[in-house]
């Protein structure tokens, strides 16, 4: 190093909080007619309200939800994923995203460039769905990285939304997109193996960089669907949530499950028990579901009928002439 030239800070501890905020400021939205005051310039963000507001929050914890040592790990992708899991919650309600608040607990040893990439991914995913990054919080930790986002969305009216309540016997159950890729991708990541084929790369992408179904959620609501949710905790778990409070049940036809490309039919449990396929599930009378299928065709999203709600409690899986049982129902924290 030449005399008199200071080395540029490389870690968060060297840069300090104010330096970090300056470093990431390009990824935070400025004030606008909709976002009246943008943090961190002030203590809180201020925006124009909506008649019907939807809010959600989700947290990702290192070593629980992601691992830095995964093959091909990238902080930019991690930032997109943090936003995607929250955007999926808004999609599951049929809401339009508006603003995001992001709170991060980071180790001081983390490289400054990694944090820039993290915020770049956050901003990219938010702006893709016309959502501002309005502010949040930044804190140091000696433990695992902890990433939290709170998203605010809006609805057209109080009745035009998706909810888990209201399903009826005889209604059919349908899912968007394809299933099982995220679970297959997680298995690859946990094995430490590099994805070797196009299908395997798609599985890993489904796990690390999922696509929230914002447009599909809004299209379902516009088509008159009122019962639904996302299946980030697994299809089986979400079907349980639709039927258990009403003391109903459901039968899923294994052969109708839209498995991701490259998965064999015998791998169908990946599509129903493991988490993080950020697809939508919905239930409706068959005629209404056909209307919804045509609506989603117009935005190039498949909506596949996979089962039916009935009066017998519990969730069953029919595989041809056999009824299959599963030991694992889906993802659940603390288990």
C-alpha cells in the first residue's frame, strides 16, 4: 500500500453502521408521491394509506433456512429469496404488494460486498413486483445471520381475497405451477453436490430463488376464487389447514400431481410433504375452478386439479387403486 493511502474497509466492523447505510442507500427507495418519507433518513417510513391493507412478515435464519456453504451460494439470490417468501404470503391472499421494511442482524466479519449484493437482491425482487423498499433496521450479531422482511400490500375490497376458511364438501382442490422441485433442490444442496443437469439446476433455483405467484393470486380472486393459500410448508399441510377447522377431509390424486420436470412419478412425496414450493393452492366448485383455469392460462400459469374435499376427516392420497399413507405431513417449525 502506498504511504498515505488508507485501505478501503472490507468488513462491516471496519465500515461501521453509518458507512454501511451509505453503502446500501442505492437499494433503498427515495420519497415519492406514494412513499412520503423513506427511512433511514427519518425514524420511520410514511406512505399514503389504502382502504384495505394486508401485512405479513417472515424471517430467515442461517443454518435453519439457508447455509453459506451450500454450493453456488450467493447473497444476491438470498436477498431475492427473503423478499419472495414474503411476497408469496401476499400472493396467497390475492394482494398487490406496496412497501417493504427489511431488518437484518449481521455479523461484523461479513464482507461489505456481500451485504451490497444482499440488498441488491432485495431491491431487485421488490421492484419486480412494484414494491418499494421503504426502510427497516440494521443490527449486529455474534450469532447466525437473521433476515426479516415485513411487507405491506393492498386489496381491492374486503371480500375480494383468498382465505383458508370456507371450503365445502364436493369442491375440487387445485395447485398452480409444478411441484417437488424445491424439495429436490434442497436435497441436492444438503448433499454438497453441484447440480449436473438442466433439471437439477432448475430444482436448486426453485429452492434458492423461488417465484412468488402475485399475478396468479390476483387472477384467482378476479375469477371468483375465495379459498386458498400458498404451499410453502407443503401441499399436505396446506390442505389440512383448509379442511381441519371445518371438520372436513380431502383426497389427493397422486397421479394428477404436476411434478417438476425430471422427477419420477414414484417421487411424488416430494410434491406433498416437503416445503418451499411457493405455489398457490385453492378450492372451489368445479365449474368455478374451470373459470379460474382459463383466467390463469391467460397469464401462462397452469392450474391443475389434484383432489377433492369430502366429509371424512383427514387428508388421504389415492395412487391408482391404492390409498397411500405418509409419515411426514409437511414442514413445521420446532419439530
